[in-house]
């Protein structure tokens, strides 16, 4: 990420000339000193870790800063770093960081309060919660039993699931395995949501405070938005892989480190971070890589001289990082694309999951001023409300971009934000659900490898850090105390005086408060039957056999088996599940869940309509054949919306069931053996 701008200077990034902070705008000259800043050392006044030393290039973005020398006419004691050092001392800034990060964690707990209060409830996107609870439970099981974490036969029996080709979030599940062992995946999932939201906010805060801004307040506000923007809260219900963004700022910090030395060491660190991000969420990494590439292009156009300075160091780190990551990821990626149960394409058309242009000025359902009336018409679903910034924030961002347009950093960020917003609109731009007749730029890239697998609506997630950085830069600009009241460092807006600070802070609050998050919504869930939760099922299911839930593999309620499996620590094997796999053994095209079996289709229709099916000898024979395919030992029906008609249909297929431990149970071993 770009290095920090200096305090109280105006500069021309293409000539390296500067205007002294207290001057009249006519005295320019080259600065002294040639060494690059580090972005992490103490400032002159003794505030450790608040950013680069004074004398960095104004408007400087990626790459080594031009100078660490002191500018003529500059009074170091007037820098914010110096004042903070006197006020807080050498150790207090770290304590301040701890307070800010603790605040992020507290907000994360507040956002998930309903989930913590009712562990038996689920987010509205319940299938996604079941998926990630199961993935966390499987990761803990794989660690305890030293099983292959990339593949499982505990789900989708007898074919299994390629977990590397699904969102297995091993980067979360493995380190949190002790939590899962102690408290179960339900608690682990809630903890993971808190850590991902707060961790993303903290990571951006640390990057902003070390590299881009001097004001801790500005960095905190920017980090807060990056971690808790409407799009992040939307994805938190419940796309755990999409909110696992806390490594992205670290990756950017390494790529754009201002130092020219230690290329191999930093490259290896970059490779390690990229590797870990793969096991958190590949889609986030793809979006970050695309955005970073576009940012580099935009910055190179805005400031060619500066861009040339860091081509060498950055290229070296990227080469070492790519090579080291390729070595570590060679087998996992081979397994993902060519291993057992791999698939091609996606089970849906990604281009159909796009945002409406009006979504950018609307309010999300789970924002303070949001409602259910509008968002559902402007986004694919509740979990994909990735924009919804509100008109005020969009206008404010435009003002900031105009204010600081002379800075190459701002130009490049604006390019990234605008283009990714346009990509999120899909192949055809719609406004308030009406076709505008305008083609979307997404159609230009829809056939490109990897990009064709990205849901267009998620491109808007890149706009979140872009807006967060712009807000932080603007706050930092008005909080600079070394500026005399009057014109800002960019020569556009006044800065430095209390009235300006008060007005601008009020404007920031006015546009951010309406999009503040509310607690994630929940809904009731059917309890796990005591027959399953108590382990009584073990009396009926010998090794190598399965517990078949009703409905078995198809339909909105067919995730019961996966849900029970997660809540019992993946203790039994079951057919079906909520995952992406191949259509069949000889057809690698992707589909949701298991290939259809006639009995599963029949029971799903009954569960969806509440109408008892007509069952004859043909259906009974097919049921036995399907049960043999699933290697079934027992069939179990828990809570269902139309439980009565479903139970009556299963009775016709298999004979009368028995109520055991709060579930209807059919022992099918005599039929199958």
C-alpha cells in the first residue's frame, strides 16, 4: 500500500519539488536526504509506529519514498507525531491501538449479539450457516484424527466432497479447532464472524495509521468502515469466506513496502500471506489481485516517475512470493481442479448475480436507516448487498476525490472504485429494476479465466476499502495541525482550523451514521433430534453405513443431515449436503449438492408442497435401490414444515416408522442387506 504523505506540505510528485509548510507557496526546492522511509519507525517527535518519518513525498503512493531528510523551513516539533509523542509517551500509542482494536471487537460482538443470545437460532441465509458450521466441524475433526482436510466421505455418501473446491475456510477452522472441540461449531462460527469483521477493521486501521495517515482518529474511522460497511455485514450472513479479509491489508503492506532491501525475505512473507489467504477465501484474493493490478496501472499513469522507482523492488517481491506460494500450493490446487469430485464452471450463472445501479445510493436492510422494502429489488439476495452506501457517502467521496485529485494515490483509488462499481452491475446495467439499454463493462471480462467465476455483485466489496481510505485521507487532511488555517496541502480546501475540523467531522458522521450496522438478523431453526444429538443413532448405524435424513439429498430442507452432522462433530456419514460437486461420475459440470435420485426427488416434492405422494411397487423398489446406493442403515425424519405428509409418504415406502428420541426412525437394514 502506498506510503504516507508528509504533514503540512504540498508537492509535485513528478518533479520532487516541495513547498514549505509555513511558506507562501513560492519557495520551492528539492529536499535533502535520499534514504527511503520505512513506514513503521517513530516520527521525529517520538511517536513510535505512527507512520513514516517527516519528509516523505507528498502525494506519494506505492514504492519507496523520495526522502527522509528534513525540509528547509519545517519545524519538526509542529508535526502531529511530535505532539502525540509528548502527550502519550513512547508506549502509549500501542495502548491507543489496543483500545481501537478492542472497540472493533466490541462492535463485532454487538453486531452478532442476537446470534450469541440465541445459539439455537440461525441467520436468515440458513443454508450458508449450516455449510460453514459443518466446514468448521470437519476442520476440527481432521486435526484431531489427522484426516485429509481437502476431501471427505462423511458427506455426500458414497461419492464424497472435494472440500478444496468448496469454501472450506481451513484457515479459520484449523486454528480455531480447540474452540470447536470445547464448545462446538455453533460457537466457533459466531466467534469467527466477530474475528473476521473486527480483524478486517483492525488490519486496515494498522495499515492506514502506519502508511497513509498521521491521525489515529482518521485511521480508526477508515478501518471501522472497511470492517463494518453494509457490504461486510451483508456477507456476514453468512459468507465466512468473503468476510475473511484481514490478510488483504497485510499483503498490500508487503507488496508496496517502501524499502528496497530484503527482497527475498519480503517475497517469502508475501508468499506465506497469499498461501494463507487461499485457505481463507480464494475469491477475496482474486478480487484483491485484480484491484491491486488496476491500482498500479492507475498510479503509473498518474505519476510515471514514482512508478518507475518502485517497479524493481515490487517486481522482485512478487516474483519470490509467487514462486514460494506456487511450491506450497501446488498439491492443494491440483487437488482442487483435478482431484476426486472436482468440477468445472459453476452451478449457476455468475453474471446473473449483479447489482442494480440504484443500490449504490440506497440503504441496506441491516443498516441503521435501512428497510426491507428496497434492497431486495436491487441485489441478488440478502447476502449480496455489497454496495448500499447511501447517497451522502457517494457525494462525500466525490468531494474528497475532487479535493485531493492532485495526489496520484487518490486518482488511482478513484479509478479502482469506479471501475469495480461498474463491474458489479453485470452485463446489462439496470436502474431501479429497469433495463437502461446500456451494456455493463462486465461483459468485456466475463469469459476470462477466474473472473468468469466471480459473482459480479461482489466486485462492489472492493469499493469498501477505497471509500474507507478516502474518508481517512480527508479526515487526516483537516486534522493536520502543522497547517496554518487557510489552504490545505492540496491547495483546494481549507484545513487546520477548529471550525473546518468540526464541520468536516460532522459531515463524516452524518454520512456514516445512517449506514451503521444493526445486529445480524436471525430466525428459528428446528432442533437436532435427541435421537441424533444423544448418539442413540449409533445403535442402528454400523461402520461403513449411513444415516439418511428426510428429505435425503434434494430441496431446501435437505440440509438437515448436514446440520445434524455439524452439531455432532461430523460423527456420522450421510448422503447429500449443501456443496458444489460434479453432476455425475462422467460429467464434471458443476451442480448444487448430490446427483438426483428418484426417491430424493419424490420426498422433496412432498416436503415442498405438503401433498402426500402416490406410492406403488415401483416407487418402493426404487426406494430400496436408492437406499442401497446410499449404504443406508437408518432413515431419520426430524422437524419439517410439512412433517405429516412426508412421514405418511415414507411410511408407504418403507413401512411404519417409530418415534425415538424426538424423531421418526425407520431401520432399513432388513430391506437393504
